[in-house]
């Protein structure tokens, strides 16, 4: 019986990288060498050769093209395949099934990216390095960031300050730090704020080193509160206290400022240890009090508007931001029991300057000394018993010690038929101790906010009651000066 001849072994052609074989002197392709070896779960790299509506075909060097179904393209919902890949693009894909029931190789682009992303995210979480991704969704409470894995960025950690409209971040690439990671639950929590704060830390110190008290810089209003406004100085916030906003009285910072508004400010003080900066806005504006000093003198007459009527007189605005006080004794030639008998808030009247106290920024005015001006007498409802408007002598019980020079009203108390002597002679009752004598109270410091419970201030024993002061931009109750 004849023996079959043995097939000569195939020899790899030298220099062909195993792609060519020599068999019986014949050079033939080595098809097996063109097929890559892989198993399910491996990540392959291939080239996109076809894009359909519901799937993408890629050549990974296998006997047939691999298929990526639409749902396996991206972690985004309802994606368009043509937006995720392009013809000829090289992509990584994870092997889901080597051969399905139709003999197709099924791949997943999103899962390959997912595996790579997890390795990258875990490394970033360990090192503290930021990761970059794009915002793909705005959800309740924050943003979803595509890192290859769906990362959640809480709204409170999107920026250093609260973001009003999260939709502004849609589609934007952003850098975040990983602050929480749970692989088993596919949970990634991010913080963009941590990245911004780290960047600002160096900038903050540079700004503090550069700033000096007295400098005028520009910034944007970043926040407004009852006590003042914060200004962003390109990386560090400074505070403008409400008392430093304007030379005139301000009830609330929102009256003159709005968030985002650019303003020039003067650096008043720097606490470098606590990294706090005190700023002033009014210091960058013309001081209206200086206009009074430069333009007017004693006995000058000018127009004014009554801004407030109190038991001891009326405040009159003579320039924007400058108010003077017309004491009750200077309202009319006749005796006045209640200032509202002569003036009301909003009245426009002429006044004469009696005294300008430059040091204390106070201005005393008179209505009765203006020539050819007689204000009509008005009927005022009598005050209820015990309301403190006036005592038996006809002089208000709550006239404050106003502390101007005695010669302003020399001889005036006697003409009033009551006045200072009556008040000074009145003994203190056991229930009410007399106020201590001495110098009038100093102006409140800028950082303190006086209370406004009443327009009334108690008389100081031993001091004249018929002296006047001006309140200009400060709380009238304290007899404050021009702001």
C-alpha cells in the first residue's frame, strides 16, 4: 500500500513579518497572521469604515468588521452617530461578543472609554490632579460632566459664588477635581470650585502684595448685603462698608450699586494676615463738604430742601450730600413749639449759614435770619400726653446737646422767653439720672452703625440747648456732620 507523501512544512518568508509563507517553493499569503488574537473584554483599536443611522462599522483587523451599535457609542442619551465618529477616524472599542447569532463581532466604544476613564479618574483622585470633561446635561441640583464616565458636579461647587443660571455651562469644557469616587456604584462627584480656589490662592497673595492703602483700583461688585458690598479685585474680594459708599446717607447698598457693576474704589486698610481688604467708594468721588468750605461762608444765603423734621429742628439739604440743621430757635421770629408749625419734609426754603465747623463737618443754618422770608404758620395736631415733644416751659424736653460755639446764639435764649435756663434749672428726677456734663460725644467711627429708634436725644445738663449742628450724610439723630 502506497504511503501518502508528507506535506512539506511551510516556511515564513524572511522579511515579511510572518505575512508570507513558502510552501513547495510557492510564496503564499499567511491569512492566519492577519487575524489578531483577542477575547471578549479586550479593548481593540480600529478604523471607522462606515457610519449608519443605528450602528458604526470599524476595521479592527479581524475576518469581518466590528459593529458598534448606536447605544454603545456614547454615555450621552440619543446621540447621532455622525457626531460621535468620523470616517477614517481611529477609535478604541471593547469586545462585547466575538460572534453573535449572526456571526458579527459586537463592540462598544463607550465601554472602552469608560474603562480608560475610570483608570484616569482613579489616578486623578489619588494625585489630586484635575480632570477635564464637557458639560452634557443640566439636572436638578447641578451638572453632568462627560469624563468617559458620567460625573456629577453639584451647583454649589460649580463656581466660587453661587451660579444663577447653570444653562450657561452647557457644552462647555471644564476642569474639576474628583472629591468622591465609588466604582461599584459608578459614582463620581466633582468640584470645579476647588480648582478655581487653588488658582486664586496664588493670585490672591500676589494681589495682597501689590495693594497698598491709599491706592485707587477698579473692581466689580460681586455681592451686596445690608452692611455693605463686596468688590472682586481680579481674584480677591474687598468690602465697602455701607458708611463708605457715599457722602450722603444710604439706607441700603442696593440703592446705588448692582451686582456686576464696575466701580473705582480706594484701598482704606489691608489685614494681610487675615487677607481682608477694606475699601471706600465715596473717597473716589468729590467730597461735597469741601465744596461748602470752598464756596460758602458765614452769612451766605442759599436754597435748600427740608429732608427731615425732628423735635429740635429741621434738616435742610443745601447741596447734594450736604445737610445742615436749622435749630427750632432759628425757624421763626416768634416762639415755635413744634418745628412742623413752620416747615414740613420736602419744603424748599432759603437759609442763612450761621456757622461752618470744618473740623467736625457740621453746618448750622437759620431760616428766621433770611431777609424778606416769612414762612406761614401751620396748624399742628397737639401731641399726646407723655410723647416727649415739649415740657411746660414750651421747650422740647429732648433737645440734644449740640456742642457749637456759644456766641452763635448769644442773647437768643432770653428773647425766646424760656430756653436754656429753664432746662438747665430743671432738677433730675429719681427715675432719670442726668446725663454727664462735659464735651459733646465724638462722631461715631465709620464701622459702627447708629441705631435709628428715635429722632430724639436727651438734653445734657449744664450745656446750652439752643446751639445747632449739621447732619450731612451722617445719622441725624447723633447730630452728625456732613458725609
